[in-house]
C-alpha cells in the first residue's frame, strides 16, 4: 500500500459517495476505532518497561501499540492532519485504559455493543444507500487502517482544510463512481443475457 494520500483517499471515497452512507461512517468509524482501542487496552503489557519509562494508562499493550501504528501511518500520510489527530488517539487510549481498569466489565460490554452496532449500521449504509460492498472486501488492511483517517479528513475538509485536495478528490470520485456504475450495469446486462439464452 503506497503512502499517497490522494490515492488512498480516492480509494476510500469511491466506496463512500452517498451522503447518508458518509454520515453513517462519520459517526460509526470513530465509534469502531474508540471501542477497538478501549477493548485492546485490556491486554497485558507486551514489553516490560522500567517504571521511569512507564506512562500512566499507556502501558505497551495492544491498544497503545495500535495507537502508535495508526499515528505513525497518519503522520506519514499527511503530516499536519496526522499530528493533530495523534494526541486525540493517545488521549482516548489512555482514557480507555483508565475506564477498563476502574470499571472493566461495564466498559467492555458497552464497547462490544457499540462495536457490533457500528458494524451493522455501516453494512446497512453500504447495502441500502451506497449500493456497493464495503471497501474492506477489496482491501481489508487498507480499509481498516485508512477508515479513521478518512473520517478525520472529511471533518477537516468540512472546516475548509486543503480545499484544492477536496476538489480534486470530489472530481476523481465522480469518475470512479461512474466507472463502478457502468461495470455494474454491464455485469447485470450480461447476467440478463445469459438467462434469456438458457
């Protein structure tokens, strides 16, 4: 997967063109990321560290390591947006660890319910509104890594960040969506031809 911001966002935008589906994702993807990180903070520390290197609520567990990976990836993709998002990711991970340490079962059950509900809502968004399978079926790693950043960029675009990039993405997305619709019509036409001939 190349770290070309425009190419990666175009991949994701072409699967999230419908405004209702986009809205569902703007709500559900942060919930998925937050609940994943919260649940991942239940894991034990994977790397023993001396006490002077330990950060409260950020032991080197799966949640913290995932946050580091996401942060590095996002900063490499788009330095300004990535640097602004990184403290939010670490703050949530630390808070998630605090919650799971103080009220683990309630927090975990709530996180599992929100996680499952968010996945269901997104599948409904794709099936009912977008009319296209989710991006994760074509590239799981790219979709899982890119989804939270896609939402972050959508929020930044809404507030006027990098309007030239937003305009190029909108135009390129229209082309990609038109290609998809054309291939879908051709596939449906070929399937109908096959039925009439048999």
